[in-house]
C-alpha cells in the first residue's frame, strides 16, 4: 500500500538490457528521495530479470515494484528482430499501459508522474489521455544521439535525409560546429540495421516516440556537460543527469534488472590479481561474434600474456554454439557468462576495458577512470568510439586485417600500446574526477534530478 503523501512514479524502459539498467539506477535514486516506483517491463523481460535475480534478494515491500505487460510477440519469436519488435510494441503495449495506469489510479496507488525511456516516449500520449499529465523522457544513449533524433526535421530540410528517413547521398555531416562528432550517413542508427523494410519500420517508430517526447519539457540524458558540451548546447532542452550508477554496498536492488545472473566469483578472482594488470573484455547484451573473430580474440588474449576477465554470453555467437580454438590456453584468464560490471570496472586490478562502446558501458568505464580499447558493433556505438578515442582521448581503436577481422596480433599490439601510454591513463583519471563530481550533492546532474523531484511533488 502506498504511504500517505508518497509520490508514485511509473518507469517504463525499452525492453533491452542497456535500457533497463540505467532506468533501474534512476528508479533507485527516486526511492532514496522518498518516492515509490512501479517499474514496467515486458512479460518476456520481467521473467528474465526475476530468474536472474539472486535468490536471497527479497523484492517484497521494496520501494521499486516490478510489474509487466505483454510486448505483442510470442514466446518463441526473435526479440532481436527490431522491426518485428517495434511493430508488436505499438500494436499491444499502449492499451496494456493504459489499463495498468487506470487500474492503479482507480485504487490507492495513483500515478504522480511517468518516466519513459525515450524509445517508449509514446507512453506519454497514453498517460495524458488517462489524466497523468506529469512526465519525463530518459535517453540511455548519448546526448549526441538524442540531438540527432531531435534534428530529423532539419536533416530533411537540409537535404541530408529524404522524407522516409533515408540518406539522400552517402557522406559525412555535422549537426553543429560545436559538436566534435562527424557523423556518417551510413552509421545513422536506423540506417545500419537490417534491410530497407526494417529500417523504414525503425524510422517510423522513431518519429512516433519523438512526437511523444515533445509532450514534455523534461528530457533527461545519462551524460554530463563535460562529456558532451556541444550536443547539450545544440539541444538545450536535454538535461544531463549522469553518469547514472548503482551505488555499491549492501543494496538489494543493485543486481535487479540484469538479464543474466551475475557471476560474483570473478570479484574474488580479481582480488588475487596484481593492481592494474587485468584486461576486462565485455561486449554488452546484443553483440554477436563470427566464430572466426571469436577465435582471433581468444588467441589474441593468449598473446598478451596478461590476466584477463572475459564476459562471454551463451548467445555470443548467435545460434552457433560457442567453441574456442584448440590452441587457446586461457590459463591466465577467467571467462564468465555475465559480470557485475560496475564493481569489476571499479576494482583496482583492472588495467583496461575492451568494450563494444555501448553508452552504459562507456559511462561506467569513464566513471571508474578505466582506459578503453574500442570494438563497436553497430549504430550509436560508432559515435561513442569517436568520443572515446578522438575527443576525450581515453582509448584506442582496432584496425581490421585483409579478411575484415581484428587479428590476434592487432589485439596484442593495441593492448601493449594502451597500457604503455601513461598519458591515456592520466586523462582517464581526470575525466573520472570531472564526471563523478556531477552526481555528488551540488553537482549539475544532482541539481537537475532535484529540480525534477521538486516539480513532481508540486
């Protein structure tokens, strides 16, 4: 039962790991300030989250309540097929969200405000129709990507995109001279996934949720002004509230939201490694590897002759069973299915982070002062690599060989180069100090959060 006078916020993430995690961090922060939160996953994701949650965690009576609604797909459908997922979401979820809000508002737990993932911002339309007029959108990607989505009408007007969202010609463009990122038309997020039909579906979905986003003036982004001053200047409506991190310590909600159970044995393994010695390799929840590339990565880790902690999901090779090359020794390393990444990156044994450059991983690496070796998979990860390597200068990228692979020798070369460069490590530590100040009391991100909290309470 909701306590008298307690504000109740409904939080709606997009059904993907990189979206659930930061919104769970946002929700935890709300509860620390006395709010109740109803966290709405899809049924499919809810089951994964509950099954991955440590058995000792008791969610009964928690200030964050997990509920779920259908996503419109069947149990055997491929939810990595984004075109099908977007169509199903719009077909089923708006009415399901509406019913959930009506049921809550008809009882003792009336909704004070909605916080929707940017990709679910259509939910603000639904909320307005049933009388919940306070809302915010939260972007788990960079402010640069948020600004790109908001600039679609101007990109069409300037002749960069046609009315269907496709580039009129290949090439580079810049949203603003103040932004360091030079964007490739071929890397626009909705133009580099699937075939033309899927891309058109994605673009239509983006236009739908951007319409919803404009129903509120509260646009949050998991970033800070030191990291993305140019993008924030271009789109002043975006309020930085990052880096959003789960607090360490005895927090029963810390691991809630993970799709795989965290293997905590890697932390005790790290305790036995020398300071600043371990290569941490993790590619998020979506990246899929060609078996030949997986082999080169394994053999490259052997070549470095350094301890490594490697996260290899069960589906890291798609439908192909994961196998390692016969000559892969791996004696200096530890391989896990999923890791408590924030705690890993904060461990003194970590020397560098081989990353797919997803924005959450980027924020966690930056907030812990860890240098990067950048291995982007697709979409906005390519923009994030530009920030890491060219703008902030806290990492290096890999070069492909004549077969289109990152070879084992390239891996060893870049590991040696990165770990031998004290300037990169020094810049990483300075960047950490700058961004962490933002979330401390009195910091810009902290103040933006407090402004929202006060607005909801009015």
